[in-house]
C-alpha cells in the first residue's frame, strides 16, 4: 500500500505540474497539443506502472527513487529541472501568441517517435531489472548485454532522445526546440559519469564496453 500511495502521489503531482506548466502560460484549456502530449505521456505511464506494480514492484520502487548521490548527476538533474519547465513554458507561450505553426503531419511524426521511444523504454525495463533512476551500483548487480544492450550500452537514454527531442513539435512549437536542444548535452554528461561509476564499481562492465562499442547511437557514438 505504501508503494501504491507513493506511485499514485507522484503520478498525480506530475500530471498537475505539467498541466500547470502548459495551460497557464497558454492561458486556455483549448490547447490541443498539450492534451495530446499529456495523453501520450500519462496513459502509457499508468499502464506501465500498473504492470510493474503487479509483476516487478521492486523495479517500480527503484524508478520512484530520484535522489542522486553523484555530484555530476546532481548537476544533470538540476539542468534538466531548468530545461524541461522552460521548454514547456516556451512551447505554451508559442501557442498563445502564435509565434510558429507546426504542420499536422509533423505533429503526427513527432507523436509516433514519442511512442516508439516509450516502447523502447518499456523494453529496456523488461530487460534490465537493475534499472534505477539514479546512477549507482546495486547489490548483486550484473551486466546486461542482451537485447537492446547488445546494440548500444545505454538504450534507455536513446529511448528518451526519441521521446523528448520531438516533444515541442507535439505541442505545436518550433521555438520550444531551442531549450530542448540542451537535452543531448545533458544526456552525454550523464552517460560519461555513469560509465565511470559502472566501470569502477560493476564487475564485468569494462569487458562489456569492449564487446558493445557504441554508447548511445550505433556507428556514431
């Protein structure tokens, strides 16, 4: 019951916060892009959370923990804490004042990419029972090298690129892409620090890096 209460509280608070960041700057509830984004984000999240609660409650508990111990990761979280609200507010203001107009076909493509990323994210959670929101080496943790982890070393972050980079387009804003362009930089910083922690603390990770050469994008990096 404690886990259910914690999950529902964070779910509802996240929904309220995001709604406020979108609808207040837009100053209207007649904001189709915002409703579309909230549906794309929170409906799969509810389904995924329910599945985890039934099948993998320990993994759900890890996903609810966001208290970073690494100073570098604390900085990453702080940057993200600025980037996302600014991106949402800029996109909402763009809608309110009609600074730009995203064609319907591009909104559709962005929505498909978002769902593709969400599906990839779910697959990563299925493959990796040690998947935590914080960078740490857990007790009895082993290296996962199968599935998506056999292609790139950080498929979860690749999934989030599919989700977050096209997000302003779902909201119907080109100007919102500017703050969200910081996300790949934040992701690279997080990955480099995470690999340092895992190489030093997780047995077999150094060998895994020689087996799977690419961190994030196949044949690029």
